């Protein structure tokens, strides 16, 4: 890592799960993302975010600093473990949520394993896991001093007859509908079909609360020539608020609309209860405290449409070079018809009685 810092787009996060969310957001914009965490304590923390990337078909390369090569087979119990001399517990946890796992504890096959992991991530559009023993980086080896080898993936070929039949069937189905709605899922990205689809409603499969803050950080880092706009719920923000610190350190000028409605509204529409109400924070005060007057940052609270219009004009005008954090107060029941309908459908599906045995 120390030798590569000058040649990669690097951001340091304050939380392991947020590292994965940032790599997720970066991969959405640039086609692939990578994250580096510590052995076990970092790996088991980030696995939720990696599972999300797996469900969303995102090639995220998760690199873990593994035990010293001399500790394998030594029967030693190390720190950053669960108290066993078997170091494979982290690997076993990653197997269901990655398409390839590489454990690099000698230099002879390191080149092959790492190349294969990266190639598999790109080919399958899924995350991969690479554990590298902590005493190996920086050691010279003949396989790492050769000239770079041009890399190319063989494009996937469609079955022409099957594709034509699928298109005809889809067209016939849509032509029968009165008000058809097309919802695009993550497979569009895998097939490089987003531009062809043009406009679509993105359907998220995993839906981990807290994802949006880290993903905003990673996405903004990947497109420095653009200004990212993100709408984040207060419940989600409370999970990964510390990512604001990294956004400021990276001099990002994202506009964040914090929707303060006092709880997990999406959960309320599925199944209401007192556990969906959260303690209200002074969100703009928190962001100001995190910034501590060190970076370009502007915060404001809005309660009316007129105040919101004024805040947007300020963010796009005199504060265009700042990270702008706009806290919007809305009623807890102020939600869309679509969310209400979705919540009722999920609630009905979750409450189905067991099938007779």
C-alpha cells in the first residue's frame, strides 16, 4: 500500500463497512473498485458491504492483510483472530459472497493468483477476496518485474435466436399493458446495457441501511469532474455519518440533502413499531463539528419550499466549491404513493403463513 499510494485513487475511511460501500459506489461509476482492510476484524466488518456488491453484480476487489507467512501451520494464536490457530475462518465467511478467493502466502504463485482474481472479478462482475500475508509486500520477485502484459476479456456472445425470441416475447407482453413500467436491475450494468436502456428506475436488491453515505463518497471520488447530488435519510446517515470526514478530507463538493423525518420510514411502511423511531441529531451541527473549520463546507437547515429553493441556489452559486449539507425537515408520514404500495406488498409477503407440512 505504501508504495502504491502515489499511483492510485486512494481514500481512507473511518469504518470498515463504509470502505466496502465506497468501493461499491466507485465500481458503479468506473467499472471496478477495490478496498483494503485488516485481517478478520476488518474482513468480518466489511463482509456486509461485499455481500451487497455481490447482489448488485459489482466487481469489487477486497484485499485483506493476512497473517505473516511464518505463522501458517505454527499452531500460534494471533491477535485479530477468533482465538483459533486455524486462520481460514475469514476465508470461509467470504466464500458465499465472492466469486473467487485467493490466499497469497508465498511469492511463487502470487502473480498468478492475483491476476486470476482480478480477471474473475471483471469477467463475472462480482466481488473477489484476496488475502496477502503482511510480510510479503515490498519483497522483490522475478514475476513482478516483467513488463506489463496486455489484458483483455473475451466478450460474452449472445445467442442470436434466443435474444430475438426474448425481445419478441417482452415486446408482446408490454404491448398488452395499458401503462407499462420498465424497471432496470443490476444486470443492465453487467451487460453494458445502461445507455441502451436510457432511462430506467434502478432497483436495488440488497438495500443495506447506511450504504448511501459510503457509496456517495466512493462515487464522488471516481468522478472528480462531476458534482454528485445525494438524498440520504436520517436513519441511514446515523449508521455511516463518519464518512463525511473522508469526503471533506478528499475535498469533495457533493450536495447532500439529508431527509430528517425522525426514523426509518422505509421500515415503517413494511412493519411499524417503536424501533423505527430514532433519536434526532443536530445533523448540520454534527457536520460542522466534523469539519472543525478545516475544509470547504457549508450547512443549512430548511423547513419550507422557499428555504429549499434558496439553499439550492446558494449551493449551486457561491458555495459551488464546498461540500454542501442541506438538512430538510419533513413529516414522518410524508412519503410517496409508490413507497406506500411497495411497503404493503413487502409486508404482505413477509406475513404469509407457513405452508402446510
